[in-house]
């Protein structure tokens, strides 16, 4: 699995053409190997959440799901700090995704852990 991240920016213009600041874009997607894609299809994991968001009412709802990550996601925000935070969340989600793929691949076998 490869995570591909793209950062971009564009200048915001006012009604009269004045500078209104910058808008930052973060786009990302994963490229899966054929074997990884087969695992996602076999286990119907496209809607498996990799992140969870908490609403203002304290409810937890799925955030980033596997299918979105594979298709690609783009965010536009007005500050670089949010871009950095979102990037870190995506990288952590990919680590969880890789672990999930490893577990899917291990069914029908056994794991030996030596201490």
C-alpha cells in the first residue's frame, strides 16, 4: 500500500481583485496492490471506518472510511495548521489500515509469537 499526499494552495481574491488570503488543499489516496484490493473486496471492507469523529453532542460517527481513502479525498482549509493535523490523522489511519490488511491476510493460518 502506498499513501499519496498532494498539497496545493491558491490565492483567494476579493470582489475587486484584492488579496483575501490563501486557501490550502490537501488531497490524498492510497494505491493498493492487487492482493490488498482482493482482501478489501473479499471482506467487503469498503465501508470500514479508519477514523472516528465526535459530534458536538458527543456522538461518535465514522470519519475516513477505506473506500474513500482508496478513491481519494480532498480538503480545502484556510490555515496550514489544519493541513498538518489532517495529514497526521491520515497517516495514522493508514497505519491502522495496514494492520487491518495484515489481520485479513492471516485468516486460515496461525501466528506464532515468541517471548
